[in-house]
């Protein structure tokens, strides 16, 4: 049986539609910024904390838009699945510097990640969900 890890993640978008992905130290797959939800922490509060720790972005949880809850195989922890609360977070900021366990940050299109290795949550759930939303309405 797979163990489940509860996380909060951001589809962090800048005005031109690019989204920021992060790669953790020692990992090959890129994923949304975010991380584990601590005991007694709400998903939006956990995401705000993780964004500060990982990429030094200070953003108010009230500005987050709920994208949904998704489940996928964990990219960096074999034998685990993630249960992710995912939020759309908009930013005007263009330059981010990796901190904490993040080794690299990269802006990509949610429609074409340019051949990057993507975490299952990103490739199989978040990007397809976002593309479907954009097809239905104007974000």
C-alpha cells in the first residue's frame, strides 16, 4: 500500500502565461513550488509558508484561487503518493532565487514544457487541468 503525503502546491503564473517550476536538490523532475502541509496548518497557509521558504515570494493566501485537489505518484519519494491542494497564484515578479531544498527554478509554458522532466502531479494533473480551464474560459 502506498503512503499518502498531503501537500499544497501553486500554479504560479506571470502575466504572459508562463508558470514557475522548481527542481529540488538531487531530483531530476520539475514541479510546482509548494510542499508538505504541517500539523494544524491549512493548505493555503502551508503554501504561503512554502513559497516564502523555497523562492522568497511573500504572498497573501487570500489572493490564491483554488484549482482543486489532485492525487499522483510522488516524484521524489518512492512508494508514496501525494494528495495535493493546488492553488492558482498570480505574480508580477519575474526573477526568483532558489532557497531551502530548491536547486533550480524555471519559467515554462503550461502548454509546452520544452521537454523538461516533469513530476507526475504536474504532467498528468495540474497542466492538463489548467489547459482544460483555459479552453473553457478566459483566465
